[in-house]
């Protein structure tokens, strides 16, 4: 297992649409292990493969709070198959947009279909934080960032800030 570097905006790869996983093999299992290690180290509660530069439809999630037993979930080729009309608002953050948090409104409950690491197709209904996290990570697989759910003004400010920061770092 190894910790992989997390891509930070304005990295263009974060806007790529990830490709489906054709088969679950050693490479995918290693990716999932690395993603969990990277996510826990960050620390975060969700990570999409594209955030570590891999354009595959793979997500890792663990919404356990401090002091709770961990609840790691790996989702391969996840898709939302149903969403509630009821909405909820969570303050979201993102490992690819460090130290920026903003309230985002999303469906309160979703049903998601995915493959597990054994290749079995599963369906799970999620609500609360898990529903928000699943939607946030599936957005990543489609090249969408949580800031895309904000007003254009807020989104542009965030992108400008991180673009300046990236430029300063590149100039050394």
C-alpha cells in the first residue's frame, strides 16, 4: 500500500470523465488499497480515483466519525439509480480543494448500484452524510466538483485563488 499524491484544482484532469472498470483484478485492488490509505492519511471521508490521477470509476468512502469503528466501502462503477425529492444541505469540503468548505444542497437520500471488490453487483440506499458523500464522489467520476454546485461568483473566486496558488508554486 502507498499514499498517492492528491490532485488539486486547477488540475485539468479533475474535469475528466472516468472510464468504467472492465474487470476487477490485482491492479484495481491495489488502487483501492492505495486510495483508502491516501484518504485516511489526508484525512478525508471519500476519494475518487481521478483525484489520484487514475481515470477509472472507482470510489472509496468511510464516513465513520472519530471513535467509531471504520466502515470502509469501495464502489466500482457506481451509479445513482434513484434520488429523493427531499433535499438536505451539508457543508462540503474536498481533498482536491483543500481548506475550502461551503454548503451544498443535494437529494437527502439516494440508491446507488455498484460492484464490490468481488465483482458482485450491489445496491445500497444511503441517507444523511453517506448520501452526500456518494453523490460528491460520483460527481468526481463525471468531472464535476462540488464548487460547481455553488454560485458562479463563489466558484470563480475559488478557482482564481487556487490558480494563483498553483502559479506561485510552479514559479518556485
